[in-house]
């Protein structure tokens, strides 16, 4: 793995900026900057999430591509246990899984955006066969995990990362080809889904057609995913993927709507 993590931050268009901001603050992300048009959140002074207000916008319709979930990577299983203890009475968990390479908890934000909070298993425990890694979805006992917690949740640790982004797409092969030209490689496949990464990580991008094929592309008038930002060291490319997700490098220095940034890293 390269020293610098390739995924930087993700931007959501939101219908109710105050409600969404309150939700993320309550989870334990720090609000780094706020204006009438948006807010930026992170951990350890590093941005992980941008909320862009969408006045007059509408909810994401069914049958459209976009975010399946954003995934926040915690530094350790101990952190995940403390998050489970915190969230078990405060959040409506939609799922919890042992993926062999990681353990993960799933839930939604107030506008229905999918969220995963997870911790990786030690890399030496990952099972590779050539370029493919073994992953699974085994039910995780959240109560048992929460009972393993030592201490209480005090917010996202400074080394928290945007771990991966999982997308609903219209065409798996088309999306795979696009992300391959960004320097990524397929690491795993399951029915209706592919997983891709840089540098032999289990996955930085998930792609699935579980909502159906030939989905309509993302519309800027609808809430949901606008795009995400990657390290300029990860790729020479940027642009808009086949489903309308905008990918930019951190060297480009503007948000998904081309307006001046509210913040990046707060020192």
C-alpha cells in the first residue's frame, strides 16, 4: 500500500443542511467549516465529508444510479466496538456483517443515504488468490461486539478515513472499464457486483446492479451523491463516471459544483 490513502472526501447534496449536519455531529464527526451553502466534516482536522445544500431540490428517485453507501474506516476493531456500543440504542442499524477482510455496521442518514462504519482485519489475515481476495457477508452479532467495548465512544479517531465508496450503477462492465482507466483493478466479484481497488486493498470502490440495470444517471437537481475526491498521487485522471458521479483529485481544489472550497485540511 502507498503511504497516502487514495480516497480523500465525499460530497453529498442534501435537502436539509441543518438536520444532516446535526446527524453527523451526533455521530462524532467534527464540523470543520460551515456556511449557508454547505458544511465540511472530518476527523483529526482532515476532511472526510462535504454536505452541499440543495435549495429547491428533490429526493433521489427510484431507478437512478448513485450512492449505495459511503464507508467510514475506523483504525481498529476496538473503535468499532465502541461505535457499536454507542449506536446500538441511538441508530437503526440495517445490517452488520463479517466480510472476512473486515467487520461492518450499516445504517442510513436522515435522507436515506447508506452508511457503513467498519474496521479492517489485519492484512495478513486476508486470503488472496492471485489478484482476487476472499470476501463474504456473514451475520455479525452487534450486541456481542458492543459488549467487547472498552470505554465509551468519543467521536471518530484522528486517523479515521473514507474507506470506500459503494455505487449503484447501470452497467457493471462499463463502470469497471471506467474505473480501470483510473488505475484500479477488480479484487472480487459476486452476483451483480464487482469490487475494485488500488494497491491490493480489498476495495476502494464497490459497483452493483442490485437496483436494476439501465438506471438513470445522477441528476444535479436531486439529493444524494455528487462525487468524491481522490489523491492526485493515485491517478492522472478525473472527470465524470458513466453514471454521472464526479471524481476529482485533491490538487484540483474545488467542490463538485465548481464553487470555491469552504475548507480542506484545517490545521
